[in-house]
C-alpha cells in the first residue's frame, strides 16, 4: 500500500511538473488581466472625476433655483456624455430632472429635483480602496449629508409657514414643529461634526478655501439652530399661529442654503483634487503592471522548472487558502486572519485593534426580500468595508451577518473608534438593492491591545465580548472592550445555567403589581412580572437574571412560563373575571415576530378560561418603528387587536411610535414611562412633556396609565391631568398570587379625585 501511494504521488508530481512547464501561456494571460484590471481602476477614477465635474456644473442651476441668484446663467442642457457612462434611461431621467431644476414650481420641488439628480449622478461613484478616510467623509458630504441639510431645513421652513396660518395651535402642530426641528438638528449636527473633524485634520487644514467654507457653514448652521430654538420655545408657549417667532428662521434660511451649497461645491473640488492624485498613482500602476507583465513572460519558463518540485506543497497551501475563503463575499473567513506583533522597539507607541461587526436584524431582510437580496446586501457590505479600512488592515466574514476588521498597527486608540463611527454612518446611508431600499444598522465590538501584550485570539475574544455589550444598547451601538465585560460574561453564563434548572424546577413564577383606577380607587388590573424564587424562598430581582436570560436566548421560554401560570392564577380570582379587569402580559419582540404568535396567545387565554378582552398585551414602543423587521410584529399586533385583546403600548414617550401607528393598530392604552412621572409635580419642564403625551393619547381616544408612581403629589398631579390608571410603589409593590388575592378582597385604595382648578376631573372612566 505505501508503494502504491508513492507511485501515485510520483505520477501526480510528473503531471503537475508538465502542467507547470505549460504555464507560459496562462501567465501571459495573467499579465494581460493584471494590466486590464489596472486600466479598469483608471477608468473608474475617470468616471468618478467626470461625475464630480458634472456635479460642479450644477452649482449655477442650484443657486438660481434655491437662492434666486440671477448673476450667473446656468447651462440650458446637462452634459451626460463622456466618462459618465449612464444608461439611456438614466440619461433621459437626468435631462428631465435638470429641466425641472431650471424651471421649478417652488423651492421644495427644486430641492427634490436637485437631490434626485445628484443621487442619480453619484450612484456610479466607486470610492477606490486606496482613498484615505477623509475622502470617505467628503463622499458622504457630497452624496447624502449636505443634501439632507437642505431638505430638512426647507421642511422646517415650509411646515412652520403652514402652521403659522393656523388661528390656534393644537398639540399636533406643536409636536410637528418639534419633530421637524429635531430631524433638521440630527442631519445638521452630523455635518457640523464632519466639518469640525475637517478643521482638525492636518491635510484639510492646509486647504484654506475648504477650511473657510467649513467655518462659514458651521456659523450659518448654529445661527439657524439658534433661531430654531427660539421658534420651538414660541411654539410651546404661544397659542396662536400668528405669534410664532418665525421671522429669524426665514431671515437665516437663505444664509444657511448659501453656506451649505458653497461647502458642497468646496467638497466636490477637494474630492476632485484627491481623485486626481489617485489617478496619477493609477497611471504609475498601469506602467508597473505592463513592465511586470513583460518580466513575467521572460522568466516564466525558467521559474516553471525551478518551482516544479515545490508545486505539491503550493497546491496544499492553495487548498488551505480556499478553505479560509468565503465564497459569497470573496473575503477571508476567521481562520484567514494573520496577526503580526509589532517589533519590540515599537511597543511603546503602537496598539493593535479589532472590530467585530454584526448587521442588526439581517434575518428580517432575508425573510422579507429573499435570500438572494440578502446575499447582495452582504456583498455590498463586504465591498464597503474593504473600501474604508486602511491598506494594512484585514477584513473577514465571521459567518452569518458578522464581519471582522483587524488592524495590527494603530498609533492612536481613537483611530479605531473613529473607523467604527464612519462604518456605522456609511452603513446607515440609503442603498438600493434590485430596486429595494434596504436600511442597515449594526453593532460593533472593539478591542485594543498594547503591542506585544496579547495575541489574535485575545483580540477576537475581547471584541466578541464587547459586541455582546454593544447589542444590549440596541441599534447603532459601538462598545470598546473593558475587563468587566469578561467578568459579566462568566457571571451571566453561570446565571443562565442556574436559570435553566430553575425553570425546570418551577422556581420561575409571576408576581403581580396592582393597577388602580383614579376615578374609583379600585384595582382594575395587574401586571404580571417575572420572579425567581430561590431554594430559601427569597425572590430574586429580574435585573439580576434577565440580562443573562437574554444573552442565553431564554426570553421566549420565560415569557411562555410566566404567561401560562399568570393566566391560570388570575382566572381563579372571581373578581378578576369581570370584563373591566385586565391581566397585563409583557410579550417579547421575539414571540411577537413568530408566525404562530396569535395562536399561542389565543390558546393560552382560552385554556385559562379568560376572554381576549381581559388580557392586556404590553408591547414596547420600539416595535412600532417602520422597519422591515417590524413587519411580522405589526401584522401579529393587528391580528391580536382584531381578536379583542387589549393592546397596551409600554414605555410610551421613549420611542418613535407615529400617530398613524397608534391609530391603525388600535392601541387601547399607553403606559407612560417612569422617566416622565418621577417628580412631575415639581418640575414644570417635565410637566410640559408629560401633559403633551397625555393629551396626545387622549385626543386619539386612547386610555392613559402612568407607572412608577411613588409619591402622593405625583398621584394628585397625574389624576388631575387625565391619567385613568396608576401603578407604582405608592400603592403596592409586586406581590405573589396569595397576597394579591387577599388584596383584591380588601380593595384598600380609596382615592380622592383631584380635578384641575375651575373644571372637573379629566381622568377617563376605568
């Protein structure tokens, strides 16, 4: 058998040697492909430069449309020929948009036409991998951020002008001004942050024109925001639209538009210079590729003979390489990463860093659009990461929707965090995949090691722990590793193991916190809360084990256990079977997203002998967001509401639920978060926000419950301002079932009704 293997090996070696000797023609092809690739990179740069030139030529038309600037005459036609290489339908659309820009009906139409035209022209820009981080920032400013400033600023102006014509301001008008101002501040501050970085960058600081434009923009933005704040104050204080403090906003708007346009053109010119420099480098690369190709052809035959004996070893190495390659994205996998520790003399000044990135809710994208679209998204993310990382860095796909970036040498710890921030912003930019607008956000875990103080495995482990911490913050979370995370992971792992045993032994039970009607003082409902009763009979706080349960994936199982037992116990109290009584169940987003969610809840309710109208489904406001992953959740919520379940929005005021969502999903009650309740009787600013939340809900016919009530003064204020139901330590803490049953029989809470001065109580009937 060994002799047979030896013969097979020798035969293979001879065949492989012959193949190596015939590599002359393939290597010529390789040299040609190398040259072609270099020319392709040069063509891409030419296309980018042509796009920037076309954008710069838009300035006269934009100034004329947005600022009524007649000093310069814009070209009558847009030149879409040359290196732009637009498809015929895109060329036609670009011409139409340019005509609309030259002849706008109003400022809003001019902005929309200009924005769509710019997005169409810049859709073909591909930032080369060699581009420095500052070029990425310029690209974001040109494509998205500055355009959003113009759109949101005009939205503030138009919405405020419309509301100023209202004789009386209602709560929706005031909220509209507040929301519009907040949206503008979000995008404007992003540009402000980029320009502030621009002023601190040594390369940019050397460009006085761009530096001056950035300074003028920051000044115009701050002036406009100052006027906006004064407008917001007037919106809160005044009752008539005519009294809104609108004049400064209208006065400062043209200066903001002019400064933003000037900075946009300056960014285009600076990007043009940067790409021109890269083009010169590409020309040198073309020459080097041609020279190298010639040398390869000359030495191919000699090298083939010399390396024939090493071919078997090289073939093995190739197989190893293929095993470490991700076939979908073309990136390496986790095993492909190589870490070279800096030399000892560098140790004092050099750090090594690693980013572990996870795309949030990627499974929902696959579910909604299909796996083919999901694959395209992963490819786009891989391409984006490769274009943003330094040349010496490595990027790999760790599996699923996770990616890893390894940087062996960093001179500043802050550089790693800056890269993570840029990646987060770039992923959040709108992108279209096969005609679908796909929103992306991510969590990133960061790890840093002083050169020579650890290895790759240490970096990977620390970054994974930091990613866990980032995920706990929600979307757009980044987190740098700290030692306590490892301790927390070990502790949570032990807690999760004990928790699994506790669920098997029946130690996970519901406790109940009463909900009191402000009109009658009766207990009209309870919220079922999870408790872990240890071997000694002492309850453990949810805060001590829920984080571990979430990390271990036990939340759905906990929900199921608590739901079944709570419904069964409440059904045993006769008074709780009355139609006006509700048992509140906290349902996780994981269960709400399951296809059989409605069936689970309906079966559990029926088995307990209760009707759906007696069960209050508490959902977090975060699930009301208009996102792809929220679609199955919102579908199930709508179905549950139609079946008669009492739908309750928890932590109201802390998320972004729209008025349309509250109406369309038929929310029966909102629960005001404790942050809007604590000390509300003594804080006038807090009273403004809390009262607005109560009035908004009641104007839509939705009942209001306030949780976390701990003081008698808070109770009086909330009752007087329209809260129908209260919950908190002022009345009772969460209690076991036997204590609740005794409390229900006594009904000890008799509340004094406290109407506002000069009118009757506004609290709704329970």
